[in-house]
C-alpha cells in the first residue's frame, strides 16, 4: 500500500464522484489537498473494526467489502463498495472507532480524507455537510433493511431479493471475486445453505445458474419469493 497526494489527480477523481457534485469549488479544492491516494491488493485490509477512525474514504477504482466478524471468524457482509462511492462516514461524524472491517476484493485505488480536515471543510460548506448526512441516512436505511431480512426472511427469500436488486435487466453478471462464499456472507448464511437455495430456485424454473452469471427466468415469481417471511 502506497500513499501519495497530487491535488490535480484528486480533483479530477473527486469532481466525478456524486458525493461531491454539489460542493463549492473552494471546498473541492480543500478536499483534494487533504486527500491521500492509497492502493490495495485483493485480500488486503484497509482498516480493522475497533481501530481509530482515520477519515472518509472515496473509491477511485476497484471493489471492497465492509464486514462484521464474529470471534470465530465468520463474516457478515454489510456492504460492497465500488468506484465513485464513499465509506466510513459514521466514524468521522461520531468520532468513534471503526465499526466494521474493510477488505479489498481486487486491486483498488482509494482516496483517504483525514477526519480533522473533513470536519473543517464541513464547517465551511453546509452543502457538503448535507450530502454526507444524506448519505449516512441512506446507509442507516440499508442497515435497517438488512436487519429486517436477516430476522424475518429465509435465505431463499433473501437470495431472491438480492438477485432482483443486482440483475441488470434479466442477468446478474458475477465478478471474479463474487464467489458463492462471498454471496453467502452477504446473505448471512453459509455456502452449503446458499447452494441449496440456488438449486431450489433453479429447479422451480425461476433462475438459470452459469459459472459467471445468473439469469432471471421468471421475475414475477422471484418477486413473490422475495416477499416471503419465515
């Protein structure tokens, strides 16, 4: 992992991120000057749960996952993060240790904006403060939905909902790192249970599973599955 700070590079990246689309030009310049670019290889940890919060992260390229880990090492994926997205708002605003562990799924370039610098910028630009607050609210809604799914819906229903959310038109194209183990961690289960759920949906004619993609064959029936409760 290497860090560097080149303001023109940072401006070109950050100005294309929806997160900073409404920020004042002077604020964007300040963010760029405070940003440090870091590179991670697949499997490398960006930060650990419980560590001191360093600041806000913005993804330039690559995909990462934020996870909660049990003492036994089992993962619950909270969120996948890709290009143009930001993460770790909670630690910045609440001044708490990192609430999750973030791991690179493939080679990534991530910009770190130190907490102290970002807080100073928020004081100067209310629009940026509003954007970050809105994004944090969306994350809270996502976590509420995740809790609802884990507590009220079966693995089969959670899988159906995930396929509906992720499929472009009728096909979900799986990235090289999107293994069944990763999908199981996102759904709060284990690979064996996920495999059975996939086979059941395939046997019922709702989906077709290939090596690198899953095709939705009956969207209406899959939507009905996604609504089923335990």
